[in-house]
């Protein structure tokens, strides 16, 4: 049974909690992880790159020199791709790099990433502290008491208004990323050295991705 250390809202260790086996005790499928990471990065690309063709280069349209009698090769345009300052042949133009990955592959990659972190004891469960307003200093102190300062840490929070204050408290800490339970993905899990779930978020993740 995969387990994780349980911490109170003040950062004190209270014991351990069992992790859902359907998410945290699965074989690690490296091919699924590769496909998920490749898909995530492709979907983040803006695709706004563009190069000028010979028709778009600002240049004179006059013939460079007469056709015959110079002993040189025939040339009709300074915008030709073979000349310095000319257009580019077959260069990149704006395009959409995004594509859809099958749902089963995404789920398999997610479970593989979670299982990998759990097998290396990098998953922690936190009883959500009750802040009446965003408190980044308190959130940073909390991670420090959990010995997670200075490491890439992913904090997973529940959806809804209950997680809004915590989201604003953790989001500005260096090296920390914050996701809602429904936004969890294999790429961000692999980016993180450690995963911190609130108790409500852990239940939500099991409900969303456990089936």
C-alpha cells in the first residue's frame, strides 16, 4: 500500500495516510509519459514564427543587370532565396502545433507519473490551513517546516472558493506551482520534485481520475 506523510495546517507531521492504489500503485509506462509530455509541450507552442518569402521581401523589382553579354549567370531579382537578403525558401510560417492525445493515454501517463513519485516517497498530504486572506509568507513558512523549501514543488488544491485563498498564497513562491485537482497533468508532475495534496484535493483527484 502506497502511503504519504500527513501534515497539519501548521506544518507538523501527524502520521501517514494511505494513497489510492488506482492512482499511486500502477506500473510506470515510459512510452505513455513520453507521449503526454510531447503533447503538453506541443500544445503550449504559440506557432507565431514567420519568415519572408521572395514575394514579401522589400526589394526593387528591377532586373539586376542585362540578360546577356556580362559573362555572369542570369539573374532577375535581388529577392531570390539564393542571394543574401533575399527571401527564404520553405521557411516556417504561422501554424497550430496542438493535437489531441487519446484520453486513455493521458490517464495512463498521469497514473504512471503519480506512481513514480509515490514510489520515491515524494508525495505529501496536507490538512489545508485556514487563512482568512492570502498569506504568502505563511505558506512559504509552511513548506519550510515540511522541508520542501528550495525544491520544485507542486501544490494541488481543490476546486471552488475554498481553494482560492490558498491558491493566492502559494502561487508567488519561487519554485512552486499550483494546480486545481482537475488541472493535474503528467508534465507538471514530472517537473515537480515533490507533490503536496490537500486532503480535499486528494479525494477530488481520486474522484476525477480514479475511474
